[in-house]
């Protein structure tokens, strides 16, 4: 992973920016809107990568689409609070754990 990691919200995050940052040695992650015109068609798949940019769809309260050039598509564990404040370990992709 690069020494610098940039995190974007869905207003700034785009495939072209993510690819440009990767080429220049800057790791980045962010949420992205599904309606963006520059997203590859493969985003319809749950977890996929195109070149050095990976896409992950995560179902939390609502569906969230993540894009990253820094994390592999492997699972990690994180804790989630239930409605009754109980903690549960949930498997999630590394980009989801690090972004949240």
C-alpha cells in the first residue's frame, strides 16, 4: 500500500480519478454513485476488479458501492451493533472496514 491514502465520498469519486491516482502511486478508496457515466459495466457484479481498480457492493442499511485501488477483494471481520446494542462480528471486504 502507498504511503498516502485518499478517501472520497460519492461526490468526488470516479473511475478515472481512481485509475489516475493508482498510476501515480497514490492509494485511494471511496463510495461511488451507481449512476456515474464513467463506471464500467462490470459494476453489476457483487465484487469485481477491472485492472487495478476494484468495485464492491455492500448491503448495510442500504446498498453502498465502494471503489478502491488500495485493497484486495478479501474479507475481514468487523463488529456491528444491533438494534438492541448487541455486538455481532460480520465478515466484510477490507475496503468496507477501512472506509467506515
